[in-house]
C-alpha cells in the first residue's frame, strides 16, 4: 500500500507513538524495527511534540524508506502527501518542502543533542535529498584516569626494581623524596598563610554571559522575523502572538504584491544582516557552551522554550511577537501605533528628568532612535531572557554594540551585581542617532535595576 494524502488516520499526530498497521508488507514488522522505534521516540519528544508538520514529514519519509520505497521519496511527493499540495503543483514555485526540510534537520540535531543524547544510533535527512539515513553514533571516549590512580612509567619501573632485588636503593631514594615533598608542602602552606591569593572578581559582563550561556539550561538565540515585519507594514496592522503562532497572519492579503512574492514572505525565514552580525558575535563569546546553544527562528519558538531555557530575543515587537511576552512586566516597553507607521518607547513609571514616551521619526534620514536592553527572569524563573530590541534596525544595532562592549554598560552592571555572584534583573534605555539606518553616538539615558 502507498501513502495517500487522504488516508484516514495515517498521519495523525499524537503524543503517544503513531502506528500504521495497514502498510506493513508480509514478513516484515515495522514496529519491531529499532529504526522505527527510534523515529517514534523522536516524534514523541518535546522537540517535536508541538511541531505536527515536522513530525508528519519525518514519519512519511522514514516509513517509505524502511519499507523499501526510497526511490519514491521526492520533493513533489512530500508536498502532496505531507503538505496537502494539489496534484501537479510546481516545486520550483513552491518551496514549502525545502523550507520544512531545513527546520527538520535543525530539530533532529536538537533532539540528538538533548533528549536523544544516549541513543545508540541516529537518523538524518542529508543535504540535497529527502531520503533519511540511519547511522550508528561514535562511541564516547573513555575518560583518561589522572591523578593518584594513574599508573606512571616511573611507578612501573619502581615495582620492577623491587621485584629484581633493588628494593633497598628504591627505599632510600623514596625516603629522601618523601622528606623533600614534606618540606615543599610545609613551605607552600607558610607562603600561602603569609601572602594569601587574591582572586579578582569576574567582570560584570562575564556574569551576564555566564548566566545566559554557561548554565545547565539550553540557550536559544532568536533573531528577528523580517518577513513578518514586512507583512505587518504592508497590511498596516499589528499582529498578535496568537495569530502569529496559529499562522493566521499568513493568510492576510498583501496589497500591491504578486502571489509569488507574498508566498515568499510567508514561507521564507528572512532576517536582517544586523541580526546575523549579532548572532555571530554572541557565538564567539568564551562563555558559550556549544552543546546547549541553539539558533531558533521566531516562528519555531514555543512558550515552553521561554519557561525551560535561557532565551536571547533580538528585535522588537514589530519583528518578533515574543518580545511582547518578555516585556509584559517591564518598565520600558516598545509599542507601535498609527497603523505601524510610528514606534516609540513607553516609560511606564517615569522618574524625575525622564520623559513618559520616547518617539522615533522614521521618515527623516537622520533622526533620534531608541533601544532597550533587558535582562529578566524567564517565564518559570529558573533561567533568563535577554531582550535586545530597537525601534528600528539602527536601534537594535546600537543596543547590540553597547551590549558587546565590555565597558559600555559597566556602571549599570556593577549596580546590578549581587554579593554572592550573579546579576539582578535590569533594564537599560538607550538613545542613538540613526544615520541612514546606521547607529552613532549611543548613550544610556535611563535604567532600572531589580
């Protein structure tokens, strides 16, 4: 039996393993195949639980491959069966399969780096094709025993000398060595008592990066969704997080734009060059733990990620609706009005000398722009969210440049430092001059700590 787009129940996603009793050829049990059992564990994992289309994609290609029909796995067949594209659709004009294949490869990598770390073999979707490949994993290297349990060459020689009758010579040498070692230890203790070591406290910026990138939690770096931002601009309306997550915004008519370009905005993962520079700079920090670092596009982020991990959100509400969740309880909030034609920062509780609102005039080639850097608890309080948002591209650039300079935020970070280590939550409001979308003369104009 072949996979059909209208076969009832075949591709229905549930949290429990999915079965296909009607498609097993005689003499072969799909359910007894360890490769199929691996696929079932993957689609039931937290990495795939809220991604039904990715699970459907993986189940389809793996079933076809395991049942010997890999020659029938094609972009066109996946589009028809998994994504309900009409028969005869043109893959050169509709890239939904290629787009989801990229996401599937990323999710599989995340699974095998986290929940599937102990799996004895793995499945991959090789670049340039869609036929899954199953392969054994490299065995973990045994730990090298060091210290007092390690048998050194000199110890083996000593043992051999004792066995050959040279024990007196070794005993005499060992006694001298023991006496010398005792004197050395005593001298070291005296020196340390008189001249105790002074450990320099870590720089405040190190405290920030260690909390975000060197903790037991996974860290997600989330760049802006520029396609979403353009859809908002063209439709002249702000799109809620709920509409963003359920995909309703993808069906909005876009005036003065042809269907092909509209589909590109809806399906492609566009971000800005500034965001790429920020991601690149963050990935080179010495505090990074690559085993727990993930790049996640906003459309793939889930509420659970903001509860379970550390998250770096790049971009404001206009390019990433998740920023609205992060800034809900903040003092400095970015908002958009006048049909997305104007943006400003709302100062919820102004202090003396501060304005209640900070407005940016986008239509002028040289204008004042504003940005917010916020370090706040994640939604469950066991991790952190680092929000880097500007009223425009220049604002986001200004925030990132200040954040990545060790001394730029030193005053605020020192004030936020805790005696026992770590940092209190803080918010920083920045002002910068946008010159043809490039930031200049950035300065801190307000802050909140705690």
